[in-house]
C-alpha cells in the first residue's frame, strides 16, 4: 500500500528547500559585492599565509582600481535619471570606501603576519590609503 505524505509535511519540505536555495544565492551575491576577509583564529593554517596575504592585496588593488569606474557609473546614472541604479552604486561605493572594510583587511593582514611570521608579498605596499 502506498503511504501518502501529508500536505503539511510537503509544505514544510518545500519551505525548507526554497529557504536553502534563496540563502545560497544570496550568499553568492553578497560574496561578489564585498571582498571576503579571512578569519585568522587559532586554527588558521600558516601554510596558506602567503596565498591569503596575496588575495588580500589583490582585493585592495581591485577596490582602488574600481572606485573611479563606479563613481563614473553613478554619475552617469544620476544624469540619466536612473535613481535606483545610482542609489545602488552609491551604496556599493560607500561599502568599499568604508573604514570598517579597510580596518578588517589591515587587521587580518597584521594577524597573519604576526601569527605565521610571514611578511606581506612584495607585489604591493601591504595596505592602501583612502583617497
């Protein structure tokens, strides 16, 4: 005899599935918007220290290089009357220019250098300054 799944159970399974999928795509979208800052705790693997420091420097470089382009796009959207797009660009710019992000990047770099006794890679100066 075939057992039927009650409607409430089907509904609960559907809600859980939709919630998991929506959180998964939101996580991906959020990761694309802001550079990920690695957590440096007692379980950080020092074998990856140079790779992580290089990734932090690349993120800082991309932020510095991308800000003028974002500001120009915001200005263009404002001039063309696209207020929603201009607001979104303004919010992204403010997140990337925020002192909190710079502090987190610098703090992670300093913690890795202190814990693993590895200097920052020689490709950049280690941290960027606000303009």
